[in-house]
């Protein structure tokens, strides 16, 4: 495999575990990867899980005096002392309980290298100890058209270095925990190649995990502002992930809008006029994912005892039409997980919980 940077390529799970290891070991780590893939978020998550505070510094807007400090002109001593910047807290006593995240290391001006070396090597600036147990440095790849500079080999020698690659399944797990809109997750399950664009893309907009997360936030706001027309929603989504992905989402969303009345009838009454077996495979996929999504919405919005009827009707639908196991798994795991089921006591609906558990066993066996 062509690897001009000669760096090991790791996924999000490996990056999180390695970053926590280097934080606890008091060492530095460089994470490089395409824009929007989650480098900064992984750094924050690793620091939190390792039990450290985090100081964020964007190196693309830093000059040497910002990092090394300014001379103390009011000092009466014969030697020059420097006032350290506020974002590098001095270590007064005990062990360091913070880490520093240096973002955009590939865009740092050359004159920042010297003070940065002192921080990475000695955890000091101008001889003063700073509260930093370890440093995480993130940057883009050279061929991303992000104005990357050549990074000093002296800096690179002060830490472990990796390329962060995108793993779709691991991002989906993260996205569910962080409440990315189910419709977007359903669309991306059907079109996983659109979750993260290619590194070589020179377009102004291309799909990325960050783009889809921002699109999810906007999709939530469209409901608040009563924006329901498909063209406006498509334009909003396209603004974050590009025209091509936006148009494909429009087609998927039109299926959802087409089936929504029938699905609501199915969930609420257990019956519908639409014949599921007459749908093509793509329509069936959208229908199943949307049925699980709307079932979840209904059961979470209803606090009465009859709320489990929505889940029972979902199970009846699966059994009556003999829905393929792959489609059941795709739909159920798009909207439900054990944590969510436990938190909302959905295990009390025995047909639903038995089905979910059985599908989970099938998924583990398949893996």
C-alpha cells in the first residue's frame, strides 16, 4: 500500500486507545488525517476518559511571542524574565493534571518551532514548568489542499505519529451516542460510501463525519423553524456535505416522506393500506429504517402505559411480512441500543426486547 508519510494507519477506536495510553505515559502523540474525520474530538474524549483537563491551542493563529511569552519590562532584576501566556498555566505543585492539544500543527509558522520544542521535550516554557502531562498534536494531510506546511523533523521526533483513517461502523456507534439524526444515520447505512469523502477530493464541499454531524444539527432546527419542504432541506444538507451527497439524501428523504403516513398508521393501529411486498429493495430498506425510527419517536414521546403498543406493532410488522434479518438488524440498530432501551425501560415490552436480543446475538455471530 502506498504510504508516502511512512506512518501506521489506525481507526477511531485504535486512535482513542493509543491517545489515552500516551497521555497516561506522559508522552506526546501526533494524529494526522483528513478534515472533519474527528481528530480533535478523539483528543478531547481521550483526555476526559484518562482523567485529565485539556488546554486547546490553535497553532495556525499563534506567533512565537504568543507561545513563549513577553519580556517582563517592569522587572527590577538584572536578568530578563518572561511573562508566560495565560493558556499555559504554570505547574505550582504536585503532578500535572492537564494535557495540551495543539491543533493545526501543519499550519504552525516556522518561528513557533523553538518554543514548541521546549514544551514537547521538557514541559517547560522559558525554563518554567507548565501544567502539561502530555501533548496531542493534530494536523491535516499534505494533499488535502488545506495549506499544510512542512513540519519540522525535530518536532516529529518528540512523539508517536499516526494517520487516522475513517471506520464507518465505529463512527456510527459514536453518532448514535451523540444523537446524530436517525434519518441521516439511516441514509448513511444505505450509502456508506458517502459518509466520508476521498482525501484527494479538491471540491469545496465533500462528505465528512463533521459535515454530517453539522447537517444533523440543522435538520433538527428545520423542525423548530417549521421548514418542511424537501428543496430547502436538501439545500441545507448540501451546504455541509456537498451537492452530490445532498441530492442523494433528497431522494432517500422523499421515500421517507412518501411512506411516513403509512408507517404512522402501521405503528399506531397495526395496519396500513400499502403492500410492503410490492416495494423494491431500496424502498423496503427505507421503509424498515423509517419504521424503527418513527417507532422510537412515538415510544419516547408517550409516557402512558399503552406506549409499548408501538413496539409491539413494529414486531408484528416484521413477523407478518417476514422481513429479512439483514433489514431488521439495519433498522433496529439504527434507532435502538441497549443503553437507550435500559434508560427508558423498553425491556418491559417483552416481544420487542426478545426480538432485539435475538438480532443482537445474530449480529455478534456474524461479526
